C-alpha cells in the first residue's frame, strides 16, 4: 500500500525546500566549494544523503584525517583523500 504525501509538502520539495534559504544571513554571499580534510571550516554546509548538515566543530585525527561534528550531533570522519562539495557563506567584515 502506497501513501501519498500531502500536496503542500510535495510542492515545497519541488521548489527545492526552504532549508538552504533560511540559514543564509541577509546580504551574505554563498558559494559552493570543494572541500578536503585540509580546508574544511566550521559553518560549511555539506549535503549527506540528501540532508544538508552544518559543521559545528572539527577534531584533528592522525595522518591528516579530521572528524566533523555537525549541529545535529552526527559525526563524519574525513580522510586526507576525501573530497566533498559544500556551501560556504562568505563573510566580509
């Protein structure tokens, strides 16, 4: 038996959802960057399994690896050869 989603929910996802628009401060520029364990930063938003996750903290591990702690509590270990695409907010002071 298949259950269909409510019509409003389907339309919201068809527009790409609203998460990526709600976290960006007004007037800030966002760009996509390729990140590795050497250049990942706090605040980077990485999409994992279709779910955007913001990096809250970083921990240095042996041999150039880093463990990322996301705001939601999940952990991800990036090895030196891991390459991911992230959204980074450009802050100008």
